[in-house]
């Protein structure tokens, strides 16, 4: 057979080749769809922020606890000092009013100092409680985000695995069709595939072009019916034509 003589069956085979390629490029488009990857990145970023916030808060809580420990120790020390002062006051050993006055002054000062520390201690205890609640919420949020990231990751892996398997299948199919295709038709396809956006041949549907839908002229229909020549082309969109019903 000549390089430019094709039967309807040949063109139909080219159509199957073309459709396999279209499916393949659709699958490749889906494979490179970044939607889920963006979602994973988004969730991971959120998670990183929550972890950062959690760590900062934990540090603050630790600091407050250390401070409170120090305040408690100081209060104990004041208690001890106040006890000493009291002992001296009631010991009857104080001889001068000046000494008494000084002791009373120190007594008042220590009580004051102790009181202000106790107040701070209580305030900080409330603060610690609040922050520990917040910490719990953040930890829950982090757990939720971690789970969500895992789920979406798994989804994406599954999706890609399925698409890759489908693409492999279609590739094999296209390869097998290619082996059976006349060389001239492969060239015909390659020449215009890009310009015609991957649709190089179209079936005739009720005397119209299956791609651009114009009513085909009698001459073209005759040529397709006769077959065995060059690929009959649609006069409107330039795509190769074939009868699907006679090609099976
Ligand atoms: Zn057309």
C-alpha cells in the first residue's frame, strides 16, 4: 500500500490512537494538578505555626512556674524572719523604745513584702491555669492538623498511584495501536496534532463532521465511502474523516 493510501479502517485505527493520546494527556493533566499538594502545604504550614505557638506558650508556663517557686521560697523566708521578730518582741529582751520601733518597722516591712509576693503568686497561678487551658487547645488543634495532613497525603498518594496505573495502561494501548498503524498516518497525525489540539480525525455523525459539526458535502462523503485514497478531510475544520459503523 502506498504511503498516502488509507482505508476507513486505517483512519479509524488512527482515531483510536488519537483518543488514547487524548486520554493520556488528560491523565497527565490530572497527575500534575497541584490542588492536593497545595492543601498539604497549607495544612503543614498551619501545623508548623501551631507547634511554634505551643512551644512558646510552654516556655512561658515554665517560666511562670519557676517564678512562682521563687516567690514561694521568698514567702517562706519572710515567714521565718517574721517568726524571729515575734520571738524577739515577746522575749522581753528589748530594752530601748528605739529598738522596739525598729523591730516593729521591720515587722511591717516584711509583712508587706510577703503580702505583695503572695498576691503576685495567686495572680500568676490564675495565669498559669489560663495558659495551660490554651495549651491544651493548641495541642488538640495540632493533633487535628496532623491527622488531616496524613489523610490528605494518603489521598494524594492513592490518587497519583491510580492515575499512573491508568496512564501506563493507556500508554501500552497507544503503543500497540501505533505498531498497527501505517507509517503515513502516524506522520499525518504528528503533522497537525498540535495545531488541531490533538483532534486530527473525527467520525462522521449523520453526514456531519464529528468535530466541527458542519454538514459534509456529497463529494466528501463519497470519498470517505470509497476509501483507499488519501485521508478525506472536513472542508470546514480540516480534520480527517471516517465512518465509525464500517470500521468495526
Ligand atoms: Zn469538521
